[in-house]
C-alpha cells in the first residue's frame, strides 16, 4: 500500500486497549506503519467507465514490464554471484508472468469495468487458489510463486518502491499480518519501535529473533491488523501483551515513564556486562552468546559475552549452489571468529534437513520434516560433508579456542559414529591440537539416555527450543498450538534435571531460548547449570540477575509436575 507522511500521527478516535499474546518483552511507542498483503486486503473496487479500459490496460502492461525487468535484474545478480541454475528460477517466474498476461484473464476482468488493481488482484488471487487446491508440495510452491508475482505487479501499479517492510521509518511501530525470520534483522537495523503481528507462535523463529534483537512484539488478538489505522499512535507492551491505540495524555505519560525506566535498566546492566557473573554465594556462571555466521560478532563482545556457546554455520551453506570447500570454510570462519580470539567458541556442525533444505542437496519432501532426517541423521548419510567441516574446524582450532558440537543427537549410536569420523579426520592432522567434542541434547530420548551419550563426548549442550517442541508435541512455529508450546513446562524442566543428574562430571550448557528467560534463570541455576548461552542483547540483564541469586544447595532434585503447578 502507498504510505502517507510517516511523521503525521492520525488524530481522532477514543483510546482503545487490546490484549494479545506477549511474544517479545519490552515496551515501544510510535505511529503505526501498516503493511497489508495487497493480494488479500483491499477496498471494494470502484467501477470504471468503458472509455477508461485502454488507460487501465496500459498501466497493467507497464507494471508487468517493470516486474519482468526486476526479475531479470535479480536473475543476473544471482547468476553473477552463484550460478545459472539458481538464476533460472527468476527467469521461470518471468515466463509465468508472460503466460498470465497472454491468457486473456486480465482483459476479461477489465471488460467487467473494474480498475487495473482490482483486475490484477482478482486474476492472481484466482490462480493462487487453483494451485493451492492441487495436491503436492511442488504445486503448492507454485502457488507461493504466483502470489509473489502478484504482489510485485501490484507494487508497481501502486508506485511502491520495494517492500514496505524495507521502508519502515525509525521509531514507528510495524503492523503486519505475518512476520518472517528474514524480516526481523533489517527491522532491527532500521530502529523499529515495536511490532504488532496478526498471528505468531512464541516459539517461531521470527519470535526468537525478535527477542534476540530486543524488539517488543505482541501477536493478535484476531483481526487486530484491520482495527489499526495507518500512522495513528500505538503503545505496545511486549511484556504484558497489550496494545493501546490513540492513547490519551495520561496513558501516554504513564507509558513514557515505563519506557524510560526500561531504558535506564538496560544502560545500568550494560555498565557491568563485561565483568564475570558470580552468584551471591560466589558460584561463577558463564554467560555466552548464540550467533549465526553473519550475525554481529562485535555485538556479542560489546554485550559482555564470555564466549560463544552456539555458533551456527548454516548461513555459509544455505545460499550456495555448491557446498564450501575445506579452504573456503576455514577462511570464512577464520575471518568471522577473528574478533573472538581469547574467548571460547562452540561451533555446531551443519544442522540442515527437515524444514531447512540446502540448494545443493536435493532431498525428497518428507511428510513430517521435524521428525525426519535432520541434524546428525543427515550428517551421517554424507560423511564427506562432515569430514570437510571437521578438517576446517581442526585447522581453526590451532589458532582459536574452538569446541565442536554435533546437532540433534538422539541415540548413542549417533554420537558413537560421529566420534569415529571425528577421530579418523583428526588422525590426518598429525600433532594437531584436539578440540573438545560435544553433543546437543534436543529430544526427550537424548535427555533420558544422556548417560550413554556422555560416554563419547567432552561436553554437552541442551537445546531447549527443540526439546520443548518434541516433549510437548507442539510445533514451535505453529501459532494454532502455541498454548501447548511452553518451554517452562514441568515436563521440560524435569528432563533438564535428569540430564544434569545423569551426566555427572561432564560440562553441560544450556543454549536454547530458555537460557535467556529471566523468570526461569534462578531455577535453572539451582538445577545445576553453570553455563548459559543466549542472544547477545540478553547477556547484560542475565549477568545482572545472576549476581542477585543465592543458590543454596548446588543441585536440586528432579522437578516433579506439581512443583510447577501443571
């Protein structure tokens, strides 16, 4: 949609408060920047006169041509940086565009005396619905392609340059029906004040990223996106899940005081973030950062990270037509981790498969990706892929304090086979320093069988995001079951207690979302965790909280259900 002057706050209606789901804590205020799906949300079209058809047709032809040029530019850029096969996707979209134009459907809509936008919207929406009705993931992917093309054409018709998400002004509150993980990082860089989203599960990747970037987010209630007018003032409380539309002066003053108190607390925590975190009874707790390959390493250092507890390398693979060579991987990781010299860095081996496909590995579509070939299961099928990663990491370990982590270990056989690969690859580096070798505990089976897994490793790391998903049988990305996805549930905490108790003497870290949850942190420390890894922005507050905790008995008994009130 075309945006008006973003500096003008819409006046005029009584204050209204809505309560939705608290997705990402914090408070933010500012004018609403409303982004709606042009294919789905539009006013009823005004009729046009018959003598206007030619002009509307000309506008449509121009927007199709602009879209075609945009696709070709994308194809050339991808071809230059990657290869022709990936660029072919954009050229195929161009051919689809030509087919839609030559089908005569646009002409027939114009003959019914609707304007250009309505004609385009109707045709693309109808085609999208046809593909969605067909069975099979390939045809449904085609439906997504059609929807994307329709949005591109409408954007050119409406004179909007680029995605509206790319142009959210600093200090505005984004209001959007759907939020993708790829949206969150640029929004953080633009300084968006808060986000109101139509629907979002608290365990979804976009939600996790918003918490990492400290952007307040509230999801819902149903229909909230259509109740907010563009540019009217919003107060968003991501801790309580409330949204105030057009606040009165008193409500605004109260909220402003909360916002200032929140910002003062952030400044106070950052002042001591580089100091170690000791509890009141002088137990040291290591607080490390979770990072992706292209995340801001300096942000982790600035926030006082004691190291990196989880360094994800997937980004070095996901955008490539071919996997990186040993030399390429070593050089990229060496450059990325150079600022972290002197701090331990735990690098996780490639964690793909399931819902995270890679272009160079054409895998069949699985009926249930979360329960399919992912993590170590996929790695063991491609041992050379593992050897290349291990060789690059062994070279890095000669210069850096590196630890190597195997993802999604469920059975003892998983880690035993990986250990054989680890030792055999290390043997090709005579005299090389051996980095610590660890396993991720992310399923109930791994937590319950941790004693057998621990025999083959130097350390363990618990990923609570997946552990909660598998324990509660609730997809972390699925808002329809979000009330079942609760990583503080007694069943999850009981599994954590078992993992601590059954692997004595083996260092064990917590690197899931739960590690940075302030309300649960004292309980995790009392269970026995002394190493927590979280989003960089959460580290200062976590260290501040740890310094105020008295542990008493070092390790609690396993949690039972009635302890948590469930």
